[in-house]
């Protein structure tokens, strides 16, 4: 995709389709007004006659544009001006590009830079436009014998008004372009079936990212023999019932001027299929357990974005990958396993396997002496019950880190909600026979899962993102969402900015 910034006068834009936003009351923004004046008040007449309803995200193609070099117009409703915000802008973009990718066009120009989004400048709007383009272009039909025809759209120009900052808009488009590709990469990994996307496949994807990074990303793969020698027995215990071997994937992005600068670490849960093990899940909707590696996929997608944006900071990605299946070698309820940290765990439920692979990965992260560690996991159904599909659950042992992640989520419009991690919950993990149990009962299940992980993250600032409700959607339109690649990438870009400010002062 190409995302050029267009700075010609609105009435002189040559394009196959010019996107024009309109408020519900018919008020035209400055750019739209100039387009309207040059087109014999075509837009105004359509509104006055009731031929276009500018309800939020309503779109209408006008197949001609008198007085304009544009071949057609796409009118898009902004709804009420008083309600214009980040969420409504995203809805407008999704509706716009959903319509554009269906048109028989190769390129389009969008006149959306002067849409008033409170406290958001042109660079943010440009970034959202590029991301929305990639979302609309996404298709997953790799396994269909007759895939639907691909969209012809290859170029989306951003038309700037007179007050627009071309340089910041270009940076926003560049970041949005990289994020869109990273998000779609994450979606594809999540949507792949479990017989294709195995722990070894995830390792191969990491290696391919490393090979394509021109030396900025190195990759190390620890196989089962190396994990046994390391002492990562809880990770290995999860995959013991599967014929697919487990892997620990370690990626290192070195972008800081100082190679010794403490890295920020992302840890992803990579259960490529979760049957529940001996604690077998119900059969209904078990196909969706291929999505249990979306934490790992989001780490890979974030690294893909980092390789394109090239921020000046160091980042480590750790993916604990396994397949949770039942057989005669599988871990049983009641088994006690020694973790890499040295703590023993009584496995009361083999379907609480994500925390078992993550606890060894979190201990492994200590060797990097990290500035921060964020783990990402489709960890608990309790999180879905608590927050639904809109917000990611955020737990942390460091309030500053939690606030940084919350802020990043607001900027990326990939939002999270801060959940409690109080000592009062820890006693639910008490075990009669081991240092701790892997579940804490039904009450506050998402919290006690985070409490379990916190026992292995006491050496550094740590946060846990439970994405069980946000990593994919169910139902007729089911599929991976690519979240929280936007949040994670923004968090890292913010840390780069913080480091720059600190250096300058």
C-alpha cells in the first residue's frame, strides 16, 4: 500500500474516488465546503433534498462529480458534531474503507484531516487512516478453493487542509502503515488452524521476521532438550501430552544507540491449541481454542511493526509455545511440578495451562535485567465475563507501568482497564502439598490467575494483559482482531520518546 500526503487545493484533486465527510446537521468542514463550491453545490443539494443521511458511519457513493477532476465522491456521515471523538472517528474510518475496498478503483483520496477529534492532531488521524485501510483490506481465505476477488485498492492519499502539518501526517501514516501490517500479521496467525500453526510454526515465523529485518532482530529457539536442561519444567509439562514439541522463542530487537540499554520485554502465551488437557474442555466452540496463541501472535505482530518503524530502544520478545492435549503422558490434576524459578506448583486443573508456560517465561526474562516486562495472554474466561470484548484486563505490580499502558491504549484506541492485584487474593492459591496451586477457585478467577503470575515477576516492573475477551470475536464473523498490537507498539514508542526527553535534558 502507498499512503501519500496530498497538498493540492481540494477542488483540484485528481482521483478515482474522493472521500468527503459531512456532519448530520449538514454543516461542511472547510475542505468539504471547497469541494462543494467547486461541484455546483452537489453535496449541499444532496443533503438539503434528503438524498444523503449523514448519520454516523453512513456512506454513499456519488458516481459523478461535476466541476471536479475526481471521478466519484464517497460521502461519509460524521453524525453529531458534539459527539465526535476517537471512537466515532474510528467507526467513520471503518465504514469508509469497507466501502472503498468494494469499489472498482486502484486509488482514493480522503479529505478527513480536518475532522475535529478532540485533543487529536493530524498525525494521530493519519495513523488511524492507515490502520483502517489495512483492516478493511484484510482477508483470510487461504484455505478456500475459490477465494473472493481481492480489492484493487493500492493507494490511499491523505488530503491536508491549509493548517495541516505534512511532516507529522507522513509520520502518522508511516506508523499506521507498519501497525496495520503488524496487526494483520497477528490476525492471520490467530486465524490459522491448529494443524498448521504449531509451536514449531510460530518459531519459523519468528525466524523469518529475523531474516527480513536486515540485522535489527535476532532470534533464538529453545527446543525441548534445551528447555529440559534449563529447568523449564512447567512449560514442558503443558506440551507433554502432545506429539507437537514445545518451544521457547526469544527475539531481540536492538534499536537503542546504547546496546547495553535495559530492554523492555514482551512475553506471549503461545498455546497453539488448548483442548484443556486431562481437564478436557466442552466440545462446543472448542475450535476457537486455536486462538489461545494470540498473545504470542501479538508479540510477533508487534515485532513486525518495530522492524518497520525502527524505534531507538531495545526490546526482547519471549514466546512460550506449546500444544495442550490429553494422552497417557499428559500432566494430570494433582501432579506437582517444579518451575524454573524453583517454586513447586500443584496442578489442580490442566486447563489452567497458560500460567504454567508463562511462569517459566517470566523467570527466563530476569536474565535480561529488563526495564519492564509485559505479558500478553488469552488467560481466563473470567476476564471475558468481567469486561466483555471491549477492554483488555490490565494487572500490574507497578502503578507507573500500569498508567503508561493505559495511556498507550487510549492513544492507540486499543484500550485496557486496570484491575486489582491485591495481596488479599493471594491466599486463594494456597496448596496443602506445594508452594502454590495453579488455580484459586471460581471467585475472581482473572485476578487469581494474575496473582499466580505475579509470584514469578517480582524482580522487575511487570504488567499482565489478559486479552481473552479482545483477541478474537466469536459468532458468524469470528476471527482474530490483532489486539493488542496497537497498545504494545504505542507503549514502546512512548518509551522511546521518554528516553529521548531524558537524554536531551
